[in-house]
């Protein structure tokens, strides 16, 4: 009798352990809440007076909160996990600065939307997943200029291409739900607008990520 109970107990124990072990394979979706801080430099393309050359290096530091979905697919092979993920965020990280030489001159840089497509490679340790990712990024860059000395005011926007790379970890709290933290560095290419060249935008993003596995 005792031997039978021991076998039953061992089987149940194995079942509990198996249920606790995370499986990172499958299709998934979820939201991420992010905070981004960044920097870029403006160069006036055609200054009209010699004094305008002082405005040719205006630095802006866009920052702010964003929210958006991500979706992807992962496959686990032993402890290794491979996948492909896409993400989209919207909100506004922006900065509005005045010229050091003319306080009435205003320069505003804003990134209102961001999209990425990234391969992922990770290492799983029971319910933990540690991973790196990197790939394509694109962001909608908005600029607003009001230079009193030049009597110039304009607004423009365009999607700029670039790249992104990051690291993160997730913990699977159940068979289909996981929470994690992720850091990404992204760089959008330089852009030319009406009379202004915006140098590459360097962005740092820290995200709280929730993932729901569909199967």
C-alpha cells in the first residue's frame, strides 16, 4: 500500500513540476507601457544673417510616456528561444526649447508614433526568459519652428527609418501570461525639413511588458 501511495505521490509531484515549467513557444500578443528619453540636434540649413549661425546647433531632448501593442511568435528548443516580434507605440515624447541667443525663437521636436520589427534570441531558465533583440525601427518625427528674427514659422512631419536593439527579461506567471521589463536603444536617421536639418534622434526606452500567449 505504501509503495502504491509513493508511486501516486511521485506522479503527482512530477505533474506539478511539469505544470510549473514554462513553455515559451507560441503566438502571443500584449501591451507595453514605455517611457522614452532621447536627444537630437538641429541645424538651420540656410541662415539669412551672420547672427543666425549661432542658432545652427540647437539641442532638443524629447521625452515622454507611450503605450501600444506588441505581437510575435517564439519557438523554444531546449533552453534556447528564437522569435520574431513587431511593436507599435503612440503617445508623445517631445521637447520645446528656445534659442540661447533669442528667447523668442522656439524649436520643438516630437516623436508621436514608433514601430519596430525585431528578431529575438533568448535563454529560458524554468519560468524566466532572458533575451536580446534587434532590428528595424521607424518613427514619425514632428518639428515646429518659430524664429522671430527670421519671421519664419512652420510645422512639418515625416516617418524616419532607423534601427533598434534591446535586452529584457520576462517571468511566466501562468501557462499563458508573462510579465517583464525591457530596455531598447533606437536611432532614427537624420531628416531634412523646410529650412531645418534634424540630426539622428537617439532614443532610450524602458518598458513594462505584459504578454498573453494565444497557443
